[in-house]
C-alpha cells in the first residue's frame, strides 16, 4: 500500500512539474478538436454581413491572390493578377495600380507581397530583390526604397519608417526571418524551429501587429505561433496549436520540410526535390489534416484545415476557451478566412458563390436585398461572420 501511495505521489509530482514547465515556457495551448463537428452555427455565430466591392469599368478583377483589411485605415487592399486595388471599409473603390505596372521609375513589375504602411500612410509593395514601393491609396508614389537581401524575398512588414521584417523564399534558408534597416542596409537573421512542411498554406506567411506586439505565423505545417522581439531581433514561440493524435510527425514523412543554406546549385536542386516530395505527399494524402491557414487576434484563433479534397474550419474563442469545428459544409459552408477584425471573421467569394455561403438565417432583410441585387460578373464580395464574444 505504501509503495502504491508513493507511486501515485510521484505521478502527481511529475504532472505538477510538467504543468509548471508549460507555464514557464510561456506557451498558450490551443486545443484543436478535429473530430466533433459543431451541430448548430448559432452556438458560435451571431450574424453575417456582406460588403460588395464596387464594380465599374476600370475596376474589374477575379478572386484575389492576396487580401487584407486594415482597421485603422478602414480599408481593404487586395492583389489580383499582379494588380493592387484599394476599397473603403464599405466597399467603395479608392484606387488601382493598373497604370503603375511597367519599367518606369514609379512603376513596379513583379509584386511578391503587399502591406499597409501606417508610417507613410500608404501601401507597401515588395519586389523579389528588395525594392519596396510605397503608394498612396490612390497610387501616387510616396517612396521607393531598396535594400540588398541575400536571397529572393517572399514577404515583409514595416516595423517603423525605416525598419522592416522579411522572409526569404524557403528554398535557400532553413527557417529564417530577417530584420532590415533601410538607412544602414544592415540585416539581422533570426531562426525559428517548428516547420514540418512549408508551401502548404493558402497565402503568404503572416506578419501581424496586435497592439504593441509583432507576430510571425508561418503558413504551412507548423503548430506554433511566434512572437518577434524587434529590438533584440529575435523570434520565439508563444502559442501551440495542439492537434492531439492528429498532429503530423516529421519522422513519418518523406522528403524534407525546409530549405538549407548550401553553396552549390546541385545541393539546392536536391533540396528542392525533397521539399516538393513532402509537399506533394501531404497535398495528396487523405490521412493527414493540414493546417492551411492560421489567423489570430486577441480574442480568437482561426485555422483553415485540409484533409484530402475536403476543407474545414476551426474557430477558437480564447476568452471562453471554446472551439468549434466546421467540416463537410456542416453546420454551414464557409470559404477560407483571410482576416479577423474584432469578432468578425473575414472571407471573400465570387457573387455566384454567395447564396451558398451567406446563410440567410443570420442576415438582416436589408443585407439579403443587397445580396439579391448582385450580378454574376460583379467584383468579389467580402463576407463578415460575426462570432459570439
């Protein structure tokens, strides 16, 4: 009996130590339930609103390859077919970059990423080799600045008027983000260590600012959300997405998930083949659940999930510590989210999709009337799913 009590006490002590370790790590654990589909959308959904993006003769585009909403500017910014468009928060057209594409001094040729720049009150547009064009919302050139990156760039975000954080295309480096000072040309590299497979996300890796804090969210199979110390130029995990038994283990996969710094093209080609092998394996798998898109704010975590040909969604309320799974169009159909604005989850769709995505039970008569008046060839529509707080 004494031996049994001793064993039990040791187990309790070990559990307590593990709990203290988790707290000491500073990680917020987000339990991701991938089994129990929510039965009633009313359990987490308050209402649905739509924002049609204005259509006119000079503003026509297809589904955007990148899109974001900036709350401070109350503005949607999106890119489609390498053109950038701006709209007010209620969908009125502001400007288009169509006439800014070309070889001229105030023109761009190959955009990799777009971000709002509050320090210059404009939109930053990044080219692969380190030139940042900053345009006003109506696309007058405000600034054209250049730094010299070591490799091709994938995405960036301004930290202040002269400092930027950026990420290289993953082929050449192993889990790195960089900090650049445009005044001095200095570049500092910081490493993270959680990527299992890159290239399986819907959009570019995310750099976010929430309050006074900066975050990095890799878009791929990485179960961590990272915070950036912009003064020390470091990056560290602060949130862990706990998929339980559904978590993908790197040792079970073929190929490799990340790049690597090597000195010759033969080794780079070999790495590229191994990366592609893993991406293809996961993309075609019907066994693994992939976290395709991850978005956070102070209240919620949103994850777009993929398994085989199916798309699901997981919404977690960080205050209530409650999560809801949407899968196989139950309890409602939804497109992948691109942003969170307070308690509103933002998605985008074509007008022909709208009747399938905008559940009338959660819409006002006025909003239903707006939806019914849309034409098939109108520009895309923003859907705002207001989550219960």
